[in-house]
């Protein structure tokens, strides 16, 4: 039995008719940029994410960058980011002209550790960017109180956390200005590039709209040297359709995650995902860990099961950061995660048989 790492078949089938109707409406409208579909999606997503405003942006990286920009984060400022994030988080800080400062994760949840955040706050720190990694909400209550004590902004990177929550409050609704991605494989996935900013502030929402559109509020009048970071009108329309099904697909992800957890419980040598008691985990990724990770990946591959490593090299050891002078050993937790993590197939539509087959193969690897 072959098991792909991800498949869109089940989701696509569910939305096919409605999506084709959206395309026809879009095509006939002759209004292709920042039209009614964008407006509607922004209302839909704000309601979904339980915030006052959502602003459609070109992609997740641009949304993170603009979130920092509207908060006035720039050269001379430091922004605390997890040492084990996808590189987009710290690249957004660099794009804003500020300096990313890495804080190590909690080794049970893999999310940025509040204690480590406290350790790296300096007089230059302007913001904290927690990432709800793999779909588990960060410890947001503590992060928000650290930020309040130190007068810092919080920008949540909610690219992997759609519909996750901490103490019942949704990720993407805690920080001052937050950002998310609708990259196709995300839990809310577009059919191309898209992202959004979420905030409860009227002022920051309006500023985001200005910055994304060449720094202009009134046509051909430019208040700032802005960007073209507009969301694609068609993607916005298609995302509004998908949003109707996210609750169902999130429940699917949780059910599949729980099935893996039951199947694999007690497997000697394998570390399973752990969820903080106050957090919810929406299993954007189901990440297991073991010392013989590369062998496990090859074994699964030989047996037709595709897996992915998220992420094989932590940001500080990337070629792109060579000139920053980081070296191996600087962030040992992030490095250990990079050496031992493996993501198993999990997507809405994967069958119980497929999950059980992957689980059997994993168990056979450890106990041939
Ligand atoms: C944690 C995280 N932040 C930011 C991004 C950037 O999103 P995008 O690819 O839409 O620019 C991604 C995904 O790619 C991500 O996983």
C-alpha cells in the first residue's frame, strides 16, 4: 500500500462544484484585484479567527513582514523568534531591517519556551514572534504577560496553527498584529500563494491595507514607500469556500493524530507529539522523533510511505546565515530537533487503513 505524504484529493472533491462556480463568477466579474471576493474573504476569515479584522496579503512571509512594519519594527530593533522555526519567521524580521534573536524551544511541545524568551530580552527587543509550530498553540498566556511586563509587541506566526487554541482562545487572536499563510499544504490552503494579517486594532488593520497597496490609501497618493502585497482576488474567493469546511477538516486531523498516538504508544525508541494541557493541537504536521531518523525514513520510503523532515537545518546553520557567525552548538535544542524529527503522512482524507499501515511499519522498524 502506497501512502503519499499529502494529498488534496478529498478536500478538492468536497469543494469542486463551489470552487468552479467561484471561478466563473471571478472570470465574469472583470474585477481582478482587491474586489468583492477579497472583501468577503476578509470578513469570513476575521469571523473564523475570532478577530476584528483580517487583511488579505500576498503570502505568509509578506504578511509577517507587514505585521512588523505596521508596528514600526525596523533597524536597530531585535525581535525574538524560535530557534527551530521555518526560516520565513526570521527572514520577515530581516526584511523589516531588524535583527532576529533566537530563543530555544520547550523540548516537549517544540514551541518557543517562555523561560527562554525571558533570557534573551535586551534593551533593544521590540517584539516577540511565537510560532505555533506543527499546529500546536504556544503558551500564549505566559508569552502575552512577558510582553506586557517588558512593553513588547507580539506578532504570532500562525502559518501552521489555523484553528488551534490556547485556553480556548484561537491562535492568531492573541498578538497585537498577527500573520498567517495559506500556502496550499497549510490547514487552510489556497491554490497558489496567499496570506493574511489578523488584528483587533482598527488602526493597524487600516495601516496593513495601506502598506500592502504601495503605501497608498487614495489612488495615486502614496503615504509610504509601500509594497505590492495584495492577496490574489481569485485565491480569496476560493479560500472563502474552503473556510466552510475547516472545522470538519480540523476534526479529521485531530482524529488521525489521535489514531497515530494510540497506535504508536509505547514504541520503544520513538518520541511522540506531546500536547500542553491548555493547548490544542491541530496536527498541521505529525512529527515523531528518534535517533535513527534517517534509517526510519528510508525504511518507510522503501515500503511506499512518503515522509518529510521539518526541518533538516535550523535557521542559524543555514548557508544564508553564514556571515552571522553562528556555529553548530549555538542552539542545541533546535539542532537536536533537526537531527531527529520526522513528519508522518497526515491529511484530511487519509484512510484509517493507511494510518494503521504506516503505524505497523514504524513499529516493525523498531521491533523487526
Ligand atoms: C511557520 C511558517 N511561517 C511562515 C511561513 C511562510 O508562508 P508563505 O510560504 O505563505 O510565505 C510558513 C510556510 O511556508 C511557515 O511554515
